[in-house]
C-alpha cells in the first residue's frame, strides 16, 4: 500500500513537475542573449590613439574561443575581411594588413565560445588622428551574436534528442557488456537508438554552423556552416560522439570479449566528447574541470543507460541475477556522479546566491531537485523492491518496472535542462562580463572625452580619459576633474582630480571607491585654458 500511494502521488504531481520544468526552460532560454565568452582586453586597447599602425590586434577572453568572422572598417568607410587569425592562450591574434590611412579603425569580431555559442563585438583604435567612423551596422560590419528563437529551439531539441540517443544506446551496450544476459546480436531497439544518434549528428553540426555565422536556414545547402562548425570545439565533440556510436554499434556484432572492450571504448569516447567542449570543461583550472566532466559523463552513462535494459529484463519472470549485480555496483557509480557534479558546480558558481539569481543557477537548482527525486526513486527500488524481485514476487517486479519508468522520465527532464546550458552563461562568465571595461564618449561644444571605467576589487573603479577637441584633434587640457554622484541612492558628488599621462590627451586617476553598483551620473570638467572650461556629463550603468 505504501508503494501504491507513492506511485499515485507521482502520478498527481508529474504534470506539475513538467510545468515547472517548462517554466525554467523558457526563463533560461530567454536569458540566452547573454554572451558566454567575455572579452577581457584588447591590444591595442579599445579607443587607443597610436602614432603608427599596428601589425597585429589581439583579443583576450575569459575562456578559450574559436575564430569565426573578422572585419576591419577603414577611416574612408570601406571594409576589409581579416583572415589571418592565430590562436593564443584564451584568445586570438589577428594579423592586420598595411594601414596607410590616418584616422579611426573599427575591428569587428565574431568568435565561438566553449559551449558553441557565438559571441560578437568590436573594438576601435586610431592612427595619428581620430575620425568620425561610420557605425558598424551602416558599414556592413556583422552585428553582435544573437540566436533567433526558432534556431534556438531547434538547437535545444536536437541536443536533447542527441543526448537521449547517446546515453540510451551507449549505456545499453555497456550494461550488456557488464551483465551478459541480453540477446546476441543486440535487440533491434538498441540498434535503432544508435542509428538515431548517428542521424542527429549532421543536424546538430549544421545548426551549429548556422548559429556561428548568423546565416538563414537556406544556408544549410551550402558548405560554409558545416565547414565552420567542424572547426569549432563542438565539432570536435561531435566527431568523438560519432566514434562512440560506431564503437557501440560494432560491439553488438563482435565476440563477447571484443564486444565488451568496444563497449567500454564507446563509453570512454562519449566521456571525452562531452569533456572536449562546453563551459564546464573550460572552467579554470582545466586540469580539474575536464577530467571531472569526463567522470561525470561516464557515471551518467553507467546509470541512466542501464534503465531501459533493466526495464526490459523485468518483463515476465526472467532471472534477476543481473538486477542483483547491478544493485551492488550502482551505489559506487552514484557516488562518483554526485562527487563530480558537486565539483563542477563549485567551479561554475560564483556564490550560493547565484543558484537563484542567475539563469544558469536556476537551471542547476531545478536539475538538483530532479536528481534528488531520482535518487529517492532509485533508493526505493534498491532497498524496498529488489529483495521481492529476487524472491520472485510478481507484484514487486511490477512496481519496480513502474518506478523505473518514472526514472526514465526524470532522466529525460534532467537532460532537457542540461541542454538549456547551451544558452545560459555560468556565473563565473557573468562575473567576468561585469568586470569588463566600459567606454563611453562625452561630447561638448569644444571638447570630447572618451571615458573608460574598469571595475576592480573592493568596489573600486579604475578611470582613464582621452581628451580631444571637437574636431577629433589633440587637446592639451590644463586640468581634468571627474565627479560621480547617485541621486537615486542619495549619494552626493564625489570629486577626483585626474593627472596627465605620458602622452598628450591621455589622463588617469586613482581608482574610485563607489558604495554600490547601479546607474551613476558622471561629470567631467575639462579646463581648456585659463578662461575656458567645458562640462561633460552622462548617466552610466556601473557594475562590479
């Protein structure tokens, strides 16, 4: 009766659980507009004034990235594609052509982050003088990365189906190798699942290419998206997934010893595939992150992949030897799963509050809730029903089959949540984005100021200024003062004097300690001469 009541409770609440999952999915996907890789610095720096043209431009990010599209906007308004790109630690270096023109250049970049999400932006520098460059959109510069909703849904669904095929197919072959009670060759449903996984790989590759290059759907008929996707870290993951599916398929037609070796090889290849890309694998320190992702994936295959074979073995009055052996091994697998998962969560989170304050954290919280329910159902099977199945109790066998069906549904829901992480940056990446410098331009009748604010530790903001005349020419100012105020918080103006840098028009000042993030009113006073003073002000969102 106790088991019956539990089953009815699951039946009543399963619809509510699915609705909660759908809400988390929608909320998290809606937050997917965040960039996943964060630009930390550029060389030359954004807005830099140079005496001579640079030969290279480097971009440094908070994690490894792959090159996609790079374009240079020249002072005369023309554009030139940049194709010579080299990889550097956590970044890229672009080799620039000869730049004979003086004026302002805009370098537009589009890269792919560790989880396959495209990220775009631009950085500017000037040679000799500053010129009023046209906006990137007007000049044919690619816009920042943004995945259309329909493509986002297709990527999520394809990734979910691919995960289901991989874990079910490869996991079933591992179960068959460890507990040789299944038919030889493997059942038709295992072959069908493996073939479905192979069929999904090209679709996942093409969708990745469309997203990477921001191409329309008809571009799937061209080679560009496929070639680009193959060159990304996600392309490497898909190749390893293909190898895992092939190894699992061959294992079904080999002898018992060779088949077992191929099944284990398939599991190892799948673990390597999931560790080859993604935010979890690229989290620092990578010497810990990648092996942990590998172990986490292997433990998922061993647990989740065994559920369908167990369900089929429980039909009728079959021998329960495999079930008993599985029940003795699975606690160790679950221990590895939980330990590796905890390590990955610690690497990705930026504090306990991020579990509910970020999209990534909310997905993780929902996943943890589902995993807890899964563990409860598994414990019920292990400790309340396994003994009855061993004694040949048909009722215990029936209830175990029902609860395994619930486990399968919960696993599918967990994988649906995991697939959302393709669109949600982890808190460590969000923290890196909030620490990115913010550059704004202030205008007045006789002066212009490029103001760069760089968040630092202890709620301090680094301040740099580039002061120029209204005609973009150099301006040898007498004094520069910066004032911060926040009327909404009742904070009176905080004034600091800037000091001139080594080069004309460059000014800097000691870091400013601000009591809180938010929208601050920033005013810059420029003393042009003993008789002329310009005041430039703007409201700026400051995060740290």
